[in-house]
């Protein structure tokens, strides 16, 4: 089964670029599968299509990205699917395998599958048919983009039940009350410069708050289900992130040095994860003073194979890798070399005119969340009724506890 459909396959029509299957990546199953062995149904939650934050090169709803696929395990044929986000621009791929659950509604047993999402929602479907157990509504979203070529999808599907297990919006009243007044004032002013109030604000050059954030809502750990009670337990994050898009430099110029070329290549390919200052962002490491640990050959190998969460960059030419290494490793002699492939024409298919400035949490200088708690929760949701049984903060900061502050929850 092709998660990015090829000509003649179902879903091919959801891509305006009819060659998308040849050069678009993503839509992969990275979070794991669930198998109904008795029925022979494999449930596969897919990721978002690349590039994550700019969809101008992949216009359309982009099946089968951001989908739960029910596949015949013997033939690989699709039985049914549900797409949780059309034309994803926020990296809201499905972060966890679905849970196979059995519900009891009005004395009737329903074998179902429940999928939690980064946006803090639970979608429940009958396993064999994909029929939603609870109603799902199509809601209109903002379609105005600051980015040339972008075509935002006009609606998104939201379940009526269960209610979200993470907050869905933020206001200026949500600044962390436990921070010093001067810090709260600064964060308040910062927030005034951001776009906020919806989880579907299109990415742009004007910063916006992504909430729920890149790490949920729901995340990798996934939910647990108690078949005796019908309760689904799911832990959640409540962290806001700052999204800002920047222009990408289009091409090399002739007579560049390796230093200039290396800086340009770093900006194009590395800043999203490692930051413009090379200090790292989120869980991504700093690249400052790495010359004590890495050689040019080491950098070349990393570009070829990738490592852990870092993808490979096999599209880079050997001299581009050398120039990038000279910049990262502060090789003064090599940095003076002339970059001979400076006049190489740009790859119009794969070049993205915009890039994410970095994975930056909305936090204080001390690292505390800028928004009010809870910052992490444990939720018990009765899937028989679609109602919450209970919800509590999950985790605490010892130093805040010492001040007599009730548990705030933490990212988990």
C-alpha cells in the first residue's frame, strides 16, 4: 500500500502535483501499528507529508498523510481510512499507535479503535467499517497565509465527543502566574507580538503560538485502556511553542568561499533543529565547539546516513558537505577555499522558499512554561459515554512545591 498514492490509485487526486509521489516524503508510519489478529486488520497511523510547515509544493488534502489506515493484513488493501488533518502545516502527525478497545453502549458491545492526537483529541471508530462512534464535525479554519504559494485547506475534522484532553486556545490571561512580575510583563509583551487564539493559524513570517504544541497534547507514550470499565487513560502535554517562518536563500552565488557557502547551507538545512546560533532547540543538541568530537569525515557520514531523529542529507554534493563541515568545525584554512559549485542551478522541485526558524518553546528565561498550568495532565475518559471520569495534573516542579504551590504538572 502506498501512503502517497501513485497514478491510478485511490487518493492520487488529492495531490494537485501529479508527480508528488516521486518527490514528496513523509506520510510514514513511525509511531507503531496495532493489529486486530482475529479480523486480520492492521491499523496504521501515518505522519505528515514533507515539508512540514510549507505546503506550497504539495497543494491538496494530501492523502494518506495524517491518516489512520485500516489495512487487510493478508492483501495490504485499504479497508477504510480517516484523515485527521488535511494538508497539515503544523507537524501534527499521529504520534502513537491506536488503542483497540471494546465499548458497551446501551447494552451493545462495539469493537472499536481509538486514536489520540497531538491536538489533544480522541477519535473513536468501529474497527470493521471506520464508522465514527461519536460525531465528528468539519469546522472552518483560517485560510489566509502570509506565504506565497500556500493554499490552506478550509476545514478540519473535530470530534464532538470526547471533549479535548488538552486546552485548545490561549489568551493573554494565560501568562504563568508564578513568575516574577517583570518576567510576566515581558512575556505579555512578547505574546502581543504573536498570533494566537487558534490551533490552525497558518504558518507565516509573523510569529504565532502553536498550542497544543509540537509535542502534544498526546505524545509517544500513547493511551492505555481498561476493558473492565471502558476508561481510556492518556497523559498529555500543555506547552506552547513559537512558530516563525523565514525566507530561504535561493541559490549559491559565484565566488563564494567555503565559509560563506557553509553558513548558507547551515541556514537552509540545519537551523530548524539546531538554531541560528547553533545552540540547539528543543531536544536537539548544540553544535558549538563540536570540532573536539567530530572530523570532516564524521560530518560526511552523518550527512549520508543520518542519526536517531536526524535525517540523512544525501542530496548534498561532496563539496557542499565539505563547506558545511568547514563552517561547523571552524576550519580556518578550509574556509578560505573557493566554493566551485556556486553557480549550480537551483533544484526548483525540492527547494523550499521558506523554512522554520526553529523549534522554540514559549518559556521564561529560567525555562518555566510561559503559560499557566497545568503543563501536563493525566486524563481518564469513559469511552462508553464519551465523558471524562477525571483529570489531574501529572508531574511537579520540586522548587514550586517547596513554595507551597499545588502540583502544576510537567511535560511528560
